[in-house]
């Protein structure tokens, strides 16, 4: 935990604020978008999605919208670095 707080002290306060805004907008947008898509599927295709499919749709939309907001706020290179690290982590398994 101490390491986390040291990292926050080194980060620019504007960048931290930017991340908070990005994640806030992403969460709200993904819920609205998934609700619209789920209601459209139910209305036009007369399909009933299970709870698990709805959660899966929200997660997929969240990451897609997160990439869009990161790009708009100029933080997309940071996301790419984190994705590469995550890929390296899972490459070990």
C-alpha cells in the first residue's frame, strides 16, 4: 500500500484528475449504452438475454468505451503500455 501512495505522490495531479474523469465517464456511458443495446435486442429480435450475457456485454462495452475516452483525453499511449504489460504477464501461463 505504501508503494501505491508513493506512486500517487509522483504522478501529476492533473493526470490523476484526468483518470478519474475518464473512468467516471466510461462507467456511466457503458451502463447507458448497454441498457440501450439490451432493450433494442429485446424489442427488435424478441430475445431475452440472461443476466450473464448482460454482464458480459457491459464489460465488453466498458473496455471499448474506455479506449475511446482515453484516446479523447490523450491517455491512449498509457493504456497501450499497460496492455502490453498485461499481455506479458499472461504469456507466462
